[in-house]
């Protein structure tokens, strides 16, 4: 997860860096969460093929054992990463996912 200064650093990266990463099909693995994913939209607008990996489904958090907590629903984490699906390059890695069933 990055703070606003780190988000600004992403937007300040020279465009040629993103273009080179994209043209060589190199993977950019990112751990972030929530609305912070929106900073990548500007990068992807110029480099739609950039292989951006949304690690751990965008870090949805975890609830206590056996308790359903809709604020930590892993599928709810997609709300912030779904806009990245407009471009062909981004992917989402699911790892350690635990689905809670509400009875």
C-alpha cells in the first residue's frame, strides 16, 4: 500500500520506462488496496498492454475466523480494481482467498 507521495512517484516515472516494460512484456507486480489503484489508470491509458499484476486481489484484508464481514469481502475488493479491466494488460492474482458464506 502506498501513500500519496508514492502515488505521485508512480505518475512521475518517465513514460519510456512504462513503454519499455510493456514492450518487453515484463510483469509489474503491485500490492495496493482500495482507491489507490486509480493511479494506474493514467499509466495504462498510455501503455494498455502493460502487464500489471494486482497482487492478492487488491489486499482486501481478513476477518476473524468464521465471521462474515461484508466490509472485508474479497469480492468487494474488485470494486477498485475492476476499472483496470478496460485495458488488456492487467491481471489479478488470487492467493489465500477465503470466501465467507452468509447464512
